[in-house]
DNA sequence: GATATGACGTCAT
DNA sequence: CATGACGCCATAT
C-alpha cells in the first residue's frame, strides 16, 4: 500500500460541496505532518478521478497558482462551496473527517 | 546515498 | 495582511 493510495482514499471521501485542507488529509490518511506530500500526490489527480478541487490550504486558501487556481475555484463554486473573499468558507463547508475508531465494535468492513 | 523539488504549515518579523 | 525562514517528507534524478 503506497502513500499515494492512502491519500487517495481519504480525498475520495470528501463529500460534494465540502472541502478539506492538505494537513487534515495528511492526518486522516495516517501521515500527520505530510501536507506537502498530499499536494504532491494530487499532481495528475484530474487524471485519477480524484476530486482534487476539494483540497485547499489552511484557512480555505486556494494554493494552486494561476489558471489552475481559478479553475479550482470555479469547480468548487459549481458544487456549492461558499467563498468568503478569496478563501473557502471552511466554517460552513469544511469537511470534518470521522475520528479514527479503535473501538472493535464499530469497526466495519475488511475486519481482517 | 546525496540533492533537489514542492498545490504545506507554523511562527516570527 | 505580506514576507521570510524553517521544519516537514515522499519522489525524482
């Protein structure tokens, strides 16, 4: 299992109309402190069926430079993500990842 | 193994 | 708010 695949899984669970930050994704994927690598993994995301537009920087800031950034904003607005100035309204559209469960009872799918 | 590269994050100016 | 320095770490060369 590669780093890329784990990150990919997390990104895929961001619901439509919501957004998450690189750092949050890194944490949710089990690699805290690897926000940059998340960005790296998203290169070519468009060719990977990944909702790359739902990944933004801390505070909802769009970090993609130039046209790509405009593109991202449009895509987000298209799916209903709200903006406040140049940033995503994380307060309203920030996706909270479910906390990692250690409780065996609630563990589901591929138990082993 | 050594260096270089980033769609990052945080803290200090 | 704008910069800059630094830490971070998977890949690329």
